[in-house]
C-alpha cells in the first residue's frame, strides 16, 4: 500500500469515527493496523461510507485549532496530547485540503 492509499484509508477511518461508527480506542487500534505491517485490515468490517456533507463551521467558544468534531476530509493522526489547561486528551487531525492541523478532544 502506497502513501496515497494509506491517506485515503486514514481519511475513511476519520469519517467513520466522526460518524460514531466506533470510539477512540478502536480508532487508535485501526490506525495501528493501517501504519503497521498489514494495512489491508484497517477498514475490515466497516460499512460503506455515504456522501460527504459539509457541516456549518462554528468556532466560537473553543481554543485556537480546537474543533468539536472532526470534519469530513480530515485525516486522523496517531498524535495525541494532554491539554494542560483543560486536562483533556486531544487527538491531532490534519486537513490536507488546507494544510491545517486541528485538535479534537477524545471521547470517553
């Protein structure tokens, strides 16, 4: 699997996560599979995705770069950090269309 294929699979995993198909631990597990030795199983057992619907953007009430939910097209990374001011675990998501990084609080 080449890098472009991995990015498409990571994007699909991000959409499944945003659609509540699975939680944080399953996203981490599937990203480990994707970037591991056998990337073919990362989407195993997931239903086909529907069309992308762009939601309205709302930014007030959150810190710079923070988003309530990942958006269609964003790619999840394995990078996470503890926000020192809120003590929440944040996952880093990348929007390849805008070359921007976004931070979404982990659920649970």
